[in-house]
C-alpha cells in the first residue's frame, strides 16, 4: 500500500526584488517608466494648444514657460526617454514581425533597420515641415 | 585533471519538519568540467543523501533540472561550475511552490499546457490508411523553432508577469500553441484562441522579453506571444470591420 505523502508546498513570496535580479529587468522598467515622460510631454502640448487658442498673450506666456530651466531639463529627459523607448522597441520588432522567404527568414537587422529608416525619414519630414531647413 | 573547490548554497525545505525553507552549504572539490548537476549528484551520493531535486538526461533535452542558479533560471546540466565565482546559490525554480528542496510543484504549468491543446488538430482529417500529412521544408521552417520547447519552465521562472499574475497562461504554453497554429497541417487555431487570445493569454504579456533570453533551446516565446497578439488584433478588426470575410 502506498505510504501517505504529506503535501505542504511552500510558496515563496514575490517581492519587488525581481527588478534588480538581472539588468534586463531594470532595462524593462526604464522602458515602462518612459511613458510618464512621454505622457507628460503630450499633456504639455495639449495645454500649449489651449493657450494658443486663448490668444497671443497666453501663447507668449506659454513660450516663456518653455524657456524656463525646469522646462528645458524636462524636455531633455523626455527626449532621452522617448529615444530609449523607440530604440529598444524597434530592436524588438523582428520578434513580432518575422518575414519568411522560402525556408529562410529575413535577418533581424533588416527588419529593425527598416523601422529605423522610416523613423529617420519621418523625423526629417517633420523637421522640414517645421521649417528647420 | 584539474580540480577546483566550490561551495554550493542550496535551498532546503522539508515539508514534514520545516515551516519555511533555509539555506545549507556544501563545500566540495570537483573536476573543472563539471556542471551544477554533477555537483548536486556528488552531494547526494557522498555528502547528504536527503537532498532532493529533479533530473534525468544530463544533456539539456529532458527539461527536468531547471533551477535558479545565482538567481538566474538555468538548466543545472548546462550550467558549468567554472563560469561561477565564489559561493554558488542554488534555489528551486522561481514562481512555483516548493515541494521539497529543489523540487517544485508544476501542476499549474501542466494544466495550462493542456488548455492550449498543444497537439495536431488536423485541418483535413484523414484515415491512417490515407497516408501521412506531407509538408515542405518551408512549411516546417514556419514553426520549427517553437517546436524545440522542452517544457523546462525556465521562461516561467524568468517572467515577472507570471510572478505577479499567476493566472497568466505564460510563455511556453503560448509558444507551443503558436507552434501548432503555424503548422500547415493544423486547423485548431480557432479552438486555441479562446485560451491564448484572452486577457490571461498573450495580452497579459508586456514584452519584458526575459523568457526568450533564458530559454535554453532558443525557442523565443516572447516573439511567439507578440505574433499571437498581432494575429488576434487582425482577427478583431476582421470580425468588427469586415464581418463578411468571416465564414
């Protein structure tokens, strides 16, 4: 006759320690946190549109605010986080969009590279429309 | 043959006597080419026969010896001792309840694996006498990497989403569902969607990507999950915007 087995599994607690268990988790959390800066910048732009609609004085005050040191620090951070998000995200695109040609797959670098190419082209088009050159 | 002295710090838990796990150290001398599994076998044979852990093939095929080695999910048979400095900490696979020592309770994964129906559901079923289902090399290439999964569960131990949301069906189960969905002979995608296209399926994933980094067979579950998301999104738009395309 089978001996009675005493099952008493121990569930180890999940703590936020996992974030620092390996650098990959820190990199992931940085990517997740980038949304705060990108979302904040978007809200700032919506508020800017509201100021533009409110008249020349409100718009001038908004532009003045953008020149403040705090605003410049925020914009530098937001740009850094947005670039980090875009670069890490485009590097992941070959996983989501594998392209099969016959028995082989298009190299990862070509798929990510195409995204970087379109990104650069669209950025240049935006700068051109904004009158940067 | 050169030898080196190593120290293992192994998580011990005896459900009959312990209320919580504790660490126990074993100092042993071992040949340069040993892996962690060799060291555990040596401890069990010569030092402490009460140590419990799972293993079988010793060649990264069976998927039994997955454990946390210095906090990283690894197959003990593939983790060379020479790649580690100082005390090597060996713990049971993270995110699974501990049955005893390094043995975990894997019922949750087994149940989830069954839910995604990881087997051929023929598109055009035929009698055995009618012969085999034929496939071209290109059709094989579509799913081959996902078929390499050995069910070792390292991806579950690496996945913070699975740790935080235990209902999440998880990387290996979705990768295996995707493997059959990608198979030209299979017609079971509709049936699998109920599990993998649900909130507890692919949409629980926030693309940490750790599963693919720790996979010993380079299955790339993270890629499979994103492809499931894309196909589910296309399904949704087809159903809502172009219902006439659906049969």
